[in-house]
C-alpha cells in the first residue's frame, strides 16, 4: 500500500484560506444583490474583521515560532486538515441603507463585491507565483 503525504507550507495555507473566504463572501454579496426585493430580506456578509484578526494572529505566530496557530472567533472557526467555517451575519449598516436608499444600498454591495474580487485575485496571483517558484 502506497502512502502519500502532502506538506503545505504556511504561506500556501494562509493564501488558500483567503481565497476560500473571498469565494464564500462573493456568494453572499451576490445574493444581497439578487434577493434584496424579497420579503423579510436582510443583507448579510461574512465577518471580514474577525477573519482578518484570525489571519493576523496566525501570521504573527508564524513569525514568532514558524507555525500557524488558528484561533476561533465568534463567527469564524477552524477545524482539522485545513478546514474552516465562517458564518454569515446580518449586515446592519447595509440593512439600514436598504430601508432608506436602495440605490446607495446597491452601490455599497457592488463596492464590497469589487473589493472582495480584488482581494481574491491578489491571493490567487500570489499563490500562483509561489507555486511557480516552488516548481522551478
């Protein structure tokens, strides 16, 4: 029986988590654009600040001890073998804006999607360059 082991370095793991987070967030923000006319709709978002805090702590620990330490937050949790979960929460700022100015609400969602796309593309490109460098 052949046993295969895979070693993922810390930078690859951080970038992979960022890519996964931004892909999940894109789905939620897109729903905010398509479902806003639905009765009882409440716009949601992933907890970006919580996720950023988790990433900051993990990288800080990496710099200190050459290992990643993932710490859970209220809405961001980490599991075994690289898994993590981020729970969408009601975006109260967007909900208030939706009640008062639909056009501004839609612009806000588009802005968030654009920002999220940029973050995703940066992480994807950094990971691509890293993998290319590792294989050379």
